[in-house]
C-alpha cells in the first residue's frame, strides 16, 4: 500500500524684489510637484501569461444506461414498490442502528426502550414488505394444503368430484362466463410469463455490457495513470514561461522601469524644457523682428524724405499753373481758388526720423544668441531621456543576481517533482490494473456458466407456468371445439372430454407448482424490493453517501471515515459524497481528495517561487537620478540676458502711433481724382490739360512712392507688435521658466526617490505578478485539469448500473411477472374446475319420465318431482339411463 499512498500524495504538488518674486514662484512649483509626486498611482496591469493547455486524456466510459423498451417495466415495478413502501429513506434510523450495534448485536441490548423504539420504527418502515411477505407466506402454506384437501375431497366424490351434472337453464351462460374468465386469466398469466422471460433475458444480455463497462473503466484508469506524470511534468515545466517573462522584463528593465520613472516625471520636467525651447525660438524671432524694424525704419525714413520732396515740387508746380491769367476769369476763378485751397494737403503725414533707436536692444539680442540655447535645452532633453540607461546601468548587478536565483528556484521545483517516485508508483499501479483486469477476465467463463445455469433455472420455473398454460389453452381449445349442445353430459364426445381432463390436469399442476412459485416470488420480492429501496434508490439520489459520511459513523472517536482510511487523519473534512461530486464534475484528484490539507502545493510554490532572498534582492533596487541636468548655467544666463536685453524698454507706443498714421495727409488717389473732376469743369484749353497733367503726376507719386512706404509700414507694424508681445512681462516669463526648471531639478535631485520607489514597487509587483499567475495557474490546473478523477465516479456509476439497473431491476421484473402469475393461478384453478364440468363426460345425468303429456307428476332419478310436458323430455325412451344409479337411501 506504500506506493498507493505515494501516488495519492504526489500527483499534485512581485534677495531683491525680482528675486523674492522668483523665490515665491519657485516655492509654489515645489509645493505643487511634491503634492503630485506623493499622490498614489495605481500600478500598471500585469501582462497575462499563456501557459497553454495541460495535456489531458479522453475517457471512454459513458456511465449512463438507457434501458429502452424494458424501461417501462422498470417504471411499473418502481411504482409498485412505491405503493408497497412509500416511506422516505430512513437515513437517521439506519445511522442509529449501526452506531448502537458497532460492538455486535446483543439480544439483551434490544430490550432497552430506545432499541425497542428503533425496532418499531424499522417494522413501521418495513410494514409494506411485511404485509406483502405475509400474504405470500400464507399463500405458500395454503396452496399445498388446499390442494391436498381438494384432492381428497374430490376422491370422495365431493367438491365437484361426482361425475354428474345437473341440467340448468343458464348452463350456456355460465359456461361462456367461465370460458371468458379462464381465457382472461390465462392471457394475463401469459403476459406475466413474458415479463419474467424478458427480465431473465435482459440479465443475460446485460452481462456482456458489463464486460464493456469493465474494459472501458480499466482503460480509463490506465489513461489516468499514464497521463498524470506528463501533466505533473508540464506543470513544473511551465515555470520556465514565468521565469522567461521575468528575465525578459529584467533584460528590459531600462525601458520598463526607467520608462515608467521617465513617464511619471515627464509631466513635471518636459513642460519647463518645452517653455525654455520656445523661449529660444522667441529669441530668434525677436532678433528677426528687431532687424525687420531697423530695415523698415530706414526704408521709411528715406522714402518719406523723397516723398516730401516730390510732393513739395508738385505743389509748387501746381501753384504756378494756378497763377495762369486764365484763372482770373470770373467763371474759372472760383474753381482755381478751390484747388489752390487744397494745395496744403499735399504733404507727408508720418514722421519716422524721431522714433527711438533699436540698435542697442538688437546688439544685446545678438549677444544673447551667441549662446545656442536650443542646443542647451536639447541636452536637457537628452539628459532626462537617458533615464532608462541610467536605470539599466545602476541595476546591472541586481539583474544578474536575480537571474541566478531564478535558475536556482527552477532547479528546486524540478528537483522537488523528481524527489518522489511518481513514475515508479504509477507503473506499479498500471501493473496492478493489468493484473486485476486479467483476474477479472479469468472469471468470465465461470460467470457465463453461472449465468447459463441461472437462465436454465429461470426458464425451468417459467416452464412450470407454461405447462399450466398449455393445459389451460389446450383444454379450452379441445373443450370449445368438441362441445355439442345436443349431447347430454353422459354422451359428450371424446374431444370435449379430453378438454375437460386437460383443464383438470392444469388444476393439478397449479397446486403442485403454485406453492413453489409463491415461495420463490416471496423470497425475491422481499430481497429485491428491499435492495431497491435501501440500496439502489439511495445510491441514485446519493442518500447512501450521507450515511457513510455521517460523523463518527464507523468509530466513536473517528469523525470522518474516508480521510481516516486514506490519510489516518479522520478530522479532515473529506466525505465520500464530496469526492464523488468532484470526480463526477471531472475535477482533479488533488482537489477532490483535499490533498492541500496534507501538502499545500500553493504554499510551497509561494515560498519557493518568490522567497525572501528574491524579495530582498528586489527591495534593494535603488535608482539615483542626481546626474540628470535639465539646463546648464550658460542657458540660464542666456535667458536672464535676454530678459535684460532692453527689448522691453522700447517705446512701442511711439512706433505704433506713427505706423497708425497715413503716409500722406490726404489720399493722393482721391486728391488726383478730385483734381481731374474740377479740371473737367473748366473750359477746354491749356489750363484744363495742365491740371489733368498734375493729377496724373500725383497718381504716379502714389504708385511709385506711397505704395512701397505703406508696405514698409505694414511690415514695421507687424514686427513692432511681435516685439511688443514678446517683451510683455518678459522678465516674469523668464523667471517662471527658470522657476519651473529649478522645481523640476529639485524634484529629480531631492524628491524623485518617492517616484522611483513607487515605480520600482510597481515594476516588482509586475514581476511578482508573473509568479502569482504561475502559482494560480498551477492551483487551478490541480483543481480542474491534472489527474482528472472522472474514472472514480465512473466506477461508482458503473457499479450502480450493473448492480441496480442490470441485476436488481431485472430481478424485480422477474418476481413482479412471476408474482402476478401466481396470484392469477387462484382464479385459473377455480374457473378451470368449474369449466371442466361442461366438457367432461359425466357418469350420470338428470332423466325425465314421459307420461303422455298428461301433466301428471313424475319423479326423476334423484327422487325429485318433475313435470314432463313435451316428448322432447322423454329421455327414458329416447336415451338410455345412466349406467350408475344415484346413491340414494330410498332408491
């Protein structure tokens, strides 16, 4: 038994005012960053691992029985037994009886009141069987007694033994009734014989199915034994899946852990760098805008001077033209005076020569731009983005140590699986199964021989009834065919007389065999009925398991029977019912037998897979980010110099005031159009043509000089406004950028340890999560996939099918049909005796004297008064007298 114990146990087993303002802003940033860095973050979800499918075998046994047509008879017997015994299964009564008789049955113990109560309860439960059994015993005694008395009585020419039949008017009616009743009784007896024969044949037919069930159950047990080592090996081998995933994450600790740290710090570090990078762009834009302002200003100053000269010359020329004598004419003088009054509008409106110089701010910006702030900020980006590499470099020794420990753990798991002789035990178990199957198969010839003898015995019993039925049917056939209504009882034919004799022979054999059949029926009924009610039904609804699983059922000091037998520990909460239920659901034997109470594989894996040494190594992970520099001092100086470059001191209002003015006092195009309109009012001549020539000159001045100046003014306006936006609160913006960078660097150098520790814990939890997935997968596999114990429940179900469905139900059908035949033998005897009188040839008969139809009284042969009123009744002249006179004292 040692190897079986091994088998059961071993199948299973992660300053100045500006400085004060800058300090206030920096303090605000630091408080905000500290609050955010201490905010609890949920770790990322653990990536699910694919451990594949545990190799499993296919069990061949289908422990299900469909009886087919004979199932109707099974239901009939079950219904009859329910009528006989409608009481529920007496679980409590059986438990009390077993517990009170553990030391053996003692007669004196049953005299105690509590035992008497149990006895009365048992008698009450068995009252139906006791009643039916008593009836069977009474019939068993009465049949031979009544038969003997009947035989003696008939020998004395009583009880119908006298060969004389009285003439009755309803004789035909009575004969028909007896015939019909006997036919009905014989038919029902035939049905009962067929029921019994079907049951007898069903037992023989199902014995072959029993062999199939035995073979498939043996194959399933061999499959169970052969697959279990491969399943256990697969479980241990899948540790490699978890280990490889952990090793993969350790090899990528830089991108994983460093990337998580980077992503957590990114939202505090990258925005200041982005702002600094935008500030570098703003510096270049400022330089370009200043240069644009300078060039536009030079263009405007030069262009306005030329425009002023052109307008002055045109104004003087137009004044000379208006001095023409033609303008003195009264009709023309008004128009000339009007034109002369508008000459003052021909002048330059904007004055750009007085605007402040921007050469000094431009020079300062040029000096600032000599330092490549963009490159410095990119270095900050690179330094911060180099966090994964820093993490990988700083954890290089830890990663190598963890790899060695994981290899050691894998070796421990494999060594533990090989520490027990699982394969040797299963080989012994397979040998045991083969030998057991051979031993069972060696009994097949004996079983077939015993079944043949049983079949012969049952057929012999049925032949008794068939013999009786043969006499009944032959008697009915001969009597009915040979019966002649015209014949008198003494003159009946040979065929009719033979029918009556056959019926009486059937009666004789009924008395001879009836009590034997009744004794057999009573015995089978009591035994088969109680087996059905006390074993098969409670086994089908699992009530029988509750009796076996009753605490302290087997021994008053042992709580549970099954764990006491398997593990010598009766206190384990393990029951036969629970084992059957788990195996019926095809769960693993480790879970079904609750082997975790003997050896908890989950605890072993938790201690082995993620032990204290591995935990200490993981906890020793320290990440130092103090080498990260976001902005060098040169970049800080560049930002400060840009804030102090003087861009904010430029008088942008003066520039915008001049830009918002028009280039000229009046729109030259409108002025020239008005001048042409007024010239059209003058008489045709030299004056009109001269004025139109001046209008054309003014348009030319607008096109060649005013339009370029307007474009230059637009460019100047855009540049000035850009500079104004850039210079707006420039010191505050620079201060904010520097404060944000200082706060981010403070977070990295002084407060990043919390983020690092938090992300490290999340990373370690991921690694531990892989091991937890493995241990949970092992636990689930042991529960549902490894060593699936369906063959155990199949064996129980197969035993139930063989014992109850094949044998007990068939036996019950046999006694049910046989019992019906025995009961129907009683009316068959009565009707056969009655009907034989109408078929047998009598020795004497009733005779009537013919007195010439005078109506005078005559006496028949028995001395009774008779009246003969018809020649038909003159039997003395038409028929001979009876050969034997009646035995009357006064004859």
